[in-house]
């Protein structure tokens, strides 16, 4: 993962995150795995990245194991590449907070994106999984795909590189496919109509997680 100075993040306050809606990936139905089970690892860490498990806070280093209920936070100009199972990656941009609520390899689970931005990446051709991503802006339903979620040009954007996601907010659900994106202006608002994203906007979004 190559990193550089990405555009400044748009912050979402902790109070807003906890009180706001959630972005949920379709097909929840996944129950929590046994507490403290290892579900992945940190692949690459750039800058200041921490992991909190229960009341224990520590710096997260490359190669460290990840467990259910890990809360991962990146600092300013810091990035993290996390692997869940053998074939699912999460790329976190700077000043991002992510809770791995539950994850079962090959099945899915639930994660919460509190602040910042992420790219979920699962190669095409693999069996579908049911993953739920919750955010202050609504719900995103994912079944094995690659997509970006986070601040983009003053709104909360979701862009799909390949696959299909469902973005739900304000009582409205949009299906977003390859090369498409939607915007949500504020927590509780409905996502915009689906639209093609141009190359410049895609590059800007991916730069936020250290991809170029």
C-alpha cells in the first residue's frame, strides 16, 4: 500500500456517530463469534495507528493479530491495511476510527466506520459474503465487492469499483453497481440518485486511504 499526504479528512463527532444512523451491509444474520477469536491481522501500518480491545489500548504493528471487537484508530497522515480472513482487505485512511464488531471468514459480519474513510476489497469471483458496515450516514449492504466509503467533496460518498452494494439512509435504499456512487449530505438524509463517478473523483477518494 503506497501512502502520501491525502486530502484533509472530514470529521464526524463521536456523539454524532453514536446517535446517528447506520450503514448496514445486506444479510446481517451473522452472530458474534467467540470472544477474542483471531479473525485477521494488520498487514501494513504507516504512522500512528492504535488498537483498543476492551480497556487495553496499544499501538498496532504490522503482523499483529486482529480480533472481534477490536477498535482501530489511525492518526493524522497515518494509514492501515488490515486483512480479515484470507481474502478480505480493509484500507483505512488518516484520522479514521473503525470497530470490527464481528467477522466470520467466508461468511461476513458487521463493522462500524466512525470517522474517516475506508476501502473494502474482496476479489471478484469469490463466494459472496454478507457484511454490514454501519456509519452515522446510513447503512451499506455488501456481498463481496470493492468499494470506498467516506468523506468526498463535502459529503459522505460511497463508490463501487466492482460488485454491488445497497446504501440505505432516510428510509431510501439505492443499489450501487460497478463504477457508480452515491452521496449522503448529512446523517439521516437519503442517499442521492446513483451516478457514475469520474476518474478525478475516484482518484481523490482512493488517495484518502493511501491508494494511487
